[in-house]
């Protein structure tokens, strides 16, 4: 199961890189990637039903490490689509406020799930059986309405949370980079007495995101 999933993820990342070359508009690119990732997730879910897992260890590894890589792609590009599609069209100050409000949303999610954030970042395996083995529902660790949207045939609640954490790390980096571009553009325009009438494009490559997912995963595994 793990080998098949890794092959599927590798193929998906190559397709994303190709889309990045073909589509220059960030919102259109993100929309295409969301549809592509969703299709791949559905295929993975079918394989789970057909093949299952050979051991508890394999299942835990899949829901702790492997599936969050795929699912975080979906969350990340879905967020990027919304950021790009609904951002203010005019005014640097309006765009800055818009991006900062998105950061507040991410920080709120971190606070609401701070216990699991600490576990995730620690690299611990102590509660892996509870968190990443299906059928191990624990009301003390899953007392949130988000639990209701997780289909336990294909995911665990904490697999979902792990995916959101990975995606939020990337989204936060995207926003920080975009804010830095705004600051730099504002400084340049001010020094040259140029008025900025349109919001700058928030380009951020799929390749960079792919690299960041690999780095985050490697760091967690090295901490074990």
C-alpha cells in the first residue's frame, strides 16, 4: 500500500509542476491543482478499501506520514485559490489587511489545537495508535465538530489535523512572502513617488510548496 501511494504522490507532484508551467494565473492554477489532487485522493481511498494494510504499523505510518502529504496539498491549494480569487483588487493597505486577517485565522486554528500541535512538532510516537489507527475514537482528543466531517474508512481525525497543520505552515509562508512583497513594493513606489493602483500578483510556485512539504516531513521523522 505504501509503495503504491508513494508512486501516486510522485506522479501527482510531477503533474502539478507541469500545470505550473502551463498556467500562469495563480487562481486558475490553484483551481486546477485542487481538482487534480481531489481525483488522486479518491483513487487512494479506493485502494484503501481494496488493499487495506498489511499491519498496524503500516496503517499508522500511512495516516501519520503519507496521506497528510496528499491531503495537505488539497487544503493548501484550495486556500490559495480562495486567497487569489477573492483578494482586494485595488489598494495595498486593503490587501495587507486581507492577508493579515488570514493569518489570524491560521493562528486561531493553532490555538484551538495546541495540544496536538505540540505532539506533532515533538516527533513523539506515544499516542500514535490512538491518533492514527482507525477505530480508536477518543472523545477527549476529538471533541470538535471537525470530527464529524472525517470519514474513518479513509482517514483518522488526527490525520486530518496533521494535514491541516502542514497546509497552514505553507499558507503562513505564502502570506508572509506576499506581505514582504507588499512592503518592498510600497517602499519602491514611495521612493519613486509612484502610486500603486492595483494589488500585486501573489505568485508562489508549486515546486516551492513541494520542497517545503518534504522538508517538514523529514524534520518530523528525524526527531523520532
